[in-house]
C-alpha cells in the first residue's frame, strides 16, 4: 500500500530532557493509524513537530506524498503539504456561524474582495449535506452539541485537504491528525465521528488518531504505533489485539509491565479512615456523568478517575454547584441536598470546599493579594459592625500561609507573584481554612513541580485523617495511587471499577482506566 507520510529519526530535546528519541513511523493511504502511549510518551511532541510548532533535532526526514523534507516545518506549512490537524479543543470560534468556521480560510484568502455570503452559505450547506449533517449553516457554533462541533471541525479539515489536492471530491493523499477528538463524546457521538472517518479513508487519505481509549483504537484502527518515554516501542496490526486478551496485551505494551509505580505510602495505608459515612452521593448526573453514586467516610480520600472525557472530571464541580447538575442528591452528615439546585454559596455555607482544575481562571483572583484570595470564603468572620478587622485578618492569614509553607509567606503580595506551586498551596489553604466537612479537588497538583505536588498531597491526606471526607478527582494515576484510600474508575459516564487499599497501584489504576467500556466506534473496512 502507498505511503502518504513517512517520518524517520524524529527526536526532540528540551534542555536535558529527551521528549522524543529517534522515532520513525509511516501512514498508508486509506488507513487509520492509532498513535498511543501514556502521558509524557512523546505523542504530542511528535504531532507538534509535524505541525511546525516544534523544531525537531537535525537528522529527521519527513516524506509526504513523495516530497522529501529534511528541515523543520514552518508553522502552518503543513497545509501546503497536505496535512490537516483537529485538536481536542477543535479550534472553532464559538461566536461565529458554521459557515464562517468552515469557510474562514477561503474568505481570508479572498483578501479585500467583497464576501458573497449567499454563495458561502450554499457551499457550506452542500458540505453539510454531503456528510449527512442536518444543521443550518447559519447557526452559531456555540449553539451546537459537542458531537456536532466535532463533526464541523472534521468537515473543515477534510475540505482543507480537498482544496490542497485541488479536487472537489476527494482528499486522496492527504493526512488528517485527530488528537483526542472523541474524548468528550458519548457512544452515539463516537459512532458519528467513526462514520465520517470511514468516509475520509475511503477517499484515499490517511488518518492518524491519538487517544487513550484502547478499545476505541482497536475497533477503529488498522495499525497501532506505541510510544513510551519518548521512544518507539512497536508498530502492530490492530487486528492482532481484537481477541479477549488484546487490551491487556496493549496495556502491557504501553506500561512496560512495570509494577508498583504508585509507590504506596506505608504510613497512609497503616492508618485507615473511619467507618462513619460523612457524605453520600446518589444518582449524580451531568453532561457526561450518569447516575454516579458513592459514599465517603470520615477521614477517607476517595479518588475518582478515568480517561479524559469519561465524565469523572465534572463530578467535583457538579457537587459544588459550579456546574449545573441535571439530577442527584448529596447527603452530608444526615442532611440531604438536591444537587441540581446547589450553588457555590450554598455549598460553602454547608461546609463544602472546591479546589478547581483551572487555577488561573477559577481558583484565584490574580490582581488581588494572597491575603485577599485566601480570606475570601471566610471574610465574614473578620467583620465587626459592618467593618473589616484588617489586623485580625492579616494575622490569621499569615498563620495559615506559614502552616502550609507558602513561600514567600507575605500576605500582601499579589498572588500572581508566587510560583505556580505556591499559588496552588494557597488555593488549597483557602479551602481548608473554612474547615470543610467535604473537600472536593479537581486535579489539585496540575502544573506544579514535584516538591509542591508532594506537599499538597500530604496536606490533603493529613486534613482527611483529621476527620474530613475528601473527593480527589485526577487523571494522574501515579498521584491517585499515592494518595487514595479507595479509587473509583469512571468510563463513558458510569462507574466501571473500584479499587481499595493495598490493591491500589499506578498500574492497577492505569489498566482499569484503559479497559474502559465498550467502544462506540466500529472497525474501518
């Protein structure tokens, strides 16, 4: 079969760190090629080299449809070479119409000439009709369902390949990269995306799919290339892994069959949580999570995890009222709340704290001081006769910062002057300062260094053992294994696995997440 893309000896170093080490792989016309590996395996680095975002080390060779390139690509040059990329964020402009998103490249290329909108709508409608997408091209992208947004991004990418080819009917010879495009879609949505992928490869294009969902990749791919720690491990036929033990074999290939990577903390395992149920979640339902139910015990760290987009990520925000739940109840120390009617203010008043995933957007007010940020949830406790008792506030917050080793421990510094790790310690301190009965954490160590990560984990664990219940949502399986007393794995919105105590290791959590639930994508013929 003819190769549409061939990469040879691709390497990339960041200082002393080798992110990509002499990787070679190829893509054939009319095939779906899965690019797999754990976080940090080199997948994203390789794709960024191909898109021109990173410059690979000298010595790599790239061949696209017979054109040999031995230099780094310039940003955007991939379009002239017959490559197109759809990233997880899709790259759409929500406030613009479908037509404007589909035809932006053509409209911009037209320069200052008058835009014939009726003609652009007609072309966009023809594209939608061809791919059986029943949507008005005048609709704004922000009004669409997630699956329809993904389809629009795919159609735009296919149209780009066709215009590169100079043919209105085929993307033959093009290469389409899909980076976790189906991560947030349900099974029906994955089916629709899968159908469109089949149309693309039938045109003679090659499709490279990046995903953590092994079942999905075995179903949809012809071949699989596995990376680990920046190196190529193997390129295999996906059909070899369709047997009952196939997923387990892929997991072993991905992880290297390493054991006990979670480095279970003996002290933590030796001091188990209590038996009393502090919080009970029943039938919690959001946009992805479906009828999630769990109990949290006094002093327990319960971790919820899974693949990106599986639904576990939204559970803390749903319980806190930061994201609107469709249904569900939360019983906290015997008092039951309708989560669909929960608001952040109500959550705080009932002893619930949330450390959000996005610190910069949701966790801090960047132009306020550390003191102002940490005292926000408890500001009323420093009020007397309608006025702020600033001296008491400063003294209390300084003591909090000292206790959580926030450096420098100066309450009057703007919080953005602190390092990322110290900002995050301040955010955790802010919520522990309210002495919550239930602490919710969403990827609490995201973007911090190792020492800050360990410090935050220790703070959370000690707070739990002091009596509070902790719900710890994270996609970092090593971290989950290190801090959790119990792990619940969510796949396709529902609970699939529970792991308890000494059985919690990084590999056990990884394997449970990768096994997942049955895929919605069908095999490509």
